[in-house]
């Protein structure tokens, strides 16, 4: 046992309270929101395994995140702080100013024909307008789908075709340390690839790059706002109406459209802000992530604002913009109380500033805790950050699908003692189980698949967009009564959960979730590739990086080094730079079982340099030697 916390934690009692009467628990939590119709029913299980939370409730997420605070007399309080390390600019918006921006943009969208239930794709860099865009959709009851900027045009096209947006909101460019990203060009190329054509694209022109606008389709963001006749009020929607779709990588090449309902999500986020994060209204909450990920949706936009915090939105990197002291200077300048980032970011900072000199050059005393999620938090990183900051470093485990933390050391309930390598215990609302292949619950201490007992907590996905069958197939059918998380792990004798990593083809690259299937699809599209495999290999900075192994078609003429370069470029063009795909090897054969299954796990162990056993079912054991020579020359 190590770390902070212990004696006075209210966690055991709170978890027991939820277990004893979950509906009472969530009814009470729902009281944190303003409803235009209070829900009578808490959890509708009549169509199990499809669950509906607060089915007869009616509310508006934007009202709860913004207008409610203005109406309560907190209009002058800070709501959104935008800090750009790329331009040096800083912008501040009070709740009243945020309401004005959002109401105007919602009015513009309505005048473009966007109504409740319509989809709007948002493909934007980390600028305040992206937050206005999300909230403006919520205001109208429209469903936003934010696409991360680091994805390539083809990925954007797939999402546009699936979500069928009436309008796309985008910007002329994003700013990365080494280059200006032409978002508009990526959007134009995506729209050439997609079957679906939106009615309009509204483009925010940034000073770093002016995008050409296509007559009849593209509109200038500012001109559009200036021409708007009426601001829009909040449209009450059913608690079960979708608030957004967020695409995430699954085991296949096709991303899954995770649907988020409105009521359950807002209730869960509001609860998490106090119970998990221990945040207080009026404080500055900083999730150093991107609005394209679930962390951005839940803890840059909705969570902090619902709770009445000021949310800090940061355009930049933890290192190199300009140095590894950036985060700490921001903490000092804006008196940040909660910082949430991915372990990769801390590893990057630690690498540049191992002694913590840049950290100590700033006053970080405002910080209550540092939260880490998105990938495994290695003990070295956690210990280093804890020792340097002198504050609790809290690892917590969750996924795009769950929408909010599943396992955490709940700061707001009083910390439990920490255990190295464990994100601690299930958050009230979730019951974590470890199952064997047949779905039998395993005893404490035994490793297996991490699953959640149904029903999932409010805020978790009710289904996949237009794909109930896919939802059942991906998550619920394997083990009836449970949701399959895709992660493996175990629970120790005292109930601490340990997450050991994905058991499927999902990999986490610098906290970004990718599917190896998606990368393989890009590789196998090359005319000279006969077959290929992509594996996630350990990396000191990014946690995992993808590595490709490719078998050429007979008669392929391109020299191997040229082919490798073409394949690296191809993944960058088709999936996006965020895949960080740089290593690709040409091999004569791939190791397979006699039934033809590629032995990815064994290759991963070879690449990581850890001991491996030659599987009994292998077709030809000699292939492993060839792979080892390629991966570890
Ligand atoms: N738009 C366009 N391109 C983007 C992008 C965006 N929004 N975000 C990243 N990219 C590009 C980068 O420019 C980079 O391209 P390059 O190959 O030309 O250099 C590539 O995608 C990989 O980016 P990134 O993952 O940011 O790696 P990096 O090497 O630039 O920086 C870290 C390394 C560790 C500093 C960075 O990964 C990081 O900050 N990680 C934290 C991630 C995080 O917060 N995840 C959210 C989960 S909580
Ligand atoms: P995403 O949907 O992008 O949030 O990625 C979710 C996946 O990231 C999980 O299924 C885990 O594999 C991994 N992950 C997230 N948080 C943690 C954590 N704290 N520890 C270990 N793995 C994590």
C-alpha cells in the first residue's frame, strides 16, 4: 500500500449507497441539473439490453452548461479561457459572453436549416469557436459530431457519410509546431470522397491561412454570423435524445459512432465533477486534450461548464511550444485547480525537464491534483509527477464508450490509499468484473477480460449511431449481462482494479486511440502489398507506436526502401499524421497458425524484446526468426 488518502474516504459508503439503491442514487444526482420536465422514471430497462436513462425527462444541455449560470446571477464569472501557445493569444469569455456567442451561432445554424435531431460535423482546431459550435448544436437539439484534426480526409469522409450532416463547421487551418494544417483542403478532399453532401460548410478564416470558399456551398463564418437575424434560444429535448456522435476506433477498419444521450450524460458528468474530480464551481479546470476526443467532449466542454467551472482550452503541446514549462506557467497564470492530461504528455515533459526545474520555476500551488487517463499510466511517470508537484497524481480508467471515468480514486469523496499500477476502484455507477473466455466471473487476483455489469451507468453509450446490431455485436453479445470493455486486467483481493491493456486490435498512440485494422486497410490498398499486419510496439514516449510488416506481391517491382517510404506516406495520407506510423518492414512471410490466423501477439513480444513462446499451432516456426531479424536487426 502506498500514496495518499485513507482513513476518512467517503468512497466505501458512497459506493455502497449506489449498490443498494441505484435508481435513488441517480435520481438524487439528477437534481444537480435544471430540467424543463423532471424525470419520473430513472432507468427504463424494458428493452434490455438497450437501456434508457430518465426517459420521460426533458432538458437542454446548453441551458445547463451556460444559460443556467447566467440566470443564477453568475453571468460575469469566467466560463472559457482560451490560451494558444501557437499564436501567443489569450481570450476570456464570461458565462454571459459565452451565451451571446453560442446563441448567435445557433441562430446562424438555424437559419441554415439546422433543426433538432439534425447532424452537424465539426472539424476544427482548438479555437474557442469550436466550443461555441458544440454548444450551439446542443442549444438547438442538433447532434454534433466532432472529428479530430489529425485525421486524414478519408477518415473525415467516412464519418461524414455515416453521420450525414446538414452542415459542416470548419476552419481554414490548424496550427502544429512544424506547420500550418490546411483544414479546408482536407475538408474539400473529404467531401470529394464522401457520398453525402452537406447543405453548407461554414468556414472560420484564421489569419495564418485564408481558405478559398466554394460558391454555393461554403460560407464565411463571420459573415454568416453578421447576417444572422435572430439569436436562438435553447430547445428542450428528451433526455434520451442524442447530444452527439463521437467516432472511435474499433477492431475493424470502420470507426464506431458512439452515441451520447443528453440527460444521462449531463447527470453523470455533473456527478463526476464533484465526486471524481473534487472540483468546485468558479475554479479553473484544465483538460489538456483536444475537443476531437472524448476527454475534450466531457472535460473541456460539458463537464466543467455544467459544474460552473471556467474551462481552459489550450492550443499547443506540452513540449516545444516553446518548452516543457508551458503547462506549469499556465497553471500559475490562470490558477488552475485541476489538470487532466495523458501520461504521454507528462513523459514528454519529464524527458525535457527531468529535474523539474521548469516546473518549479512556476507557482503550481493552485493545483489540487493531476489526473491522468487515455492510456496506461506507468508508475515511473506517476511517481515522478507526484514527487515533483507534491500533489496527488490520479490515474483513472475509462473509454470513449463510457463517456466518464469507470475506475478512479475519487478525489471528491476522499482519496483511498493508492496502489502502484492501479487506477484504484470502480466509480459509483459501475461494477467491474473479470471474465474468462466463456463469460464466467474469475476470482480476485486472476487475470481475464475486464467487463462491466449491465446496466451501464448513465452517460455511457446507449447504442451506436444507426447501428443497434453493431452495438450488440461489439459490446454485449459476447457475454450476456455484461459490457465487454476490450481491456484485460484483474482485481486484487481488496477490490483494486488493474488494467493491463487491450485484448483486441485497438492501440493507443500518445493517448490517441487507433485500430490496427484501420492501418492495415491503408497498407493493403497499395498495389504491391499481398498481405500485411500492423502491431502496437512499446515506445518510451508515446506508450505504443504502430509497426507494419508487409509481404509483397510476386513480381512487385518497387525497391524495398522506396516501397517502405510509399507505405509510410500512404498511412499518413489515408489515416492521418496522428497515427505516427514510421516503421514498416518488408518480410517474406507472416507468422500464422495452421488455421491462417496471423500471430500478432507473438510478433509484438518479439518487437518489445520480451520472452515469447512459439505457439504450438504455428504453421512454420522458422518464420518467427525472420520476423525477429526484421524487427530487431
Ligand atoms: N491537427 C493536425 N495534425 C495533428 C493534430 C491536429 N489536431 N494533432 C496532431 N497532429 C499531427 C502532429 O503535427 C504530428 O505530425 P508530424 O508527424 O508531422 O509531426 C502527428 O499528428 C503526431 O502528433 P502528436 O501525437 O501530437 O505527436 P507529437 O510527436 O507532435 O507530440 C506529444 C508528442 C507527446 C507531445 C503529444 O503526443 C501529446 O501532447 N500527447 C498528449 C495527447 C493527448 O492529450 N491525448 C488526448 C487523450 S487525454
Ligand atoms: P479512448 O476511447 O480513446 O478513451 O481509449 C480508451 C482506452 O484507452 C481504454 O480501453 C484503455 O485501453 C486505454 N486507457 C484509458 N485510460 C487508461 C488508464 N488509466 N489505464 C490504462 N489504460 C487506459
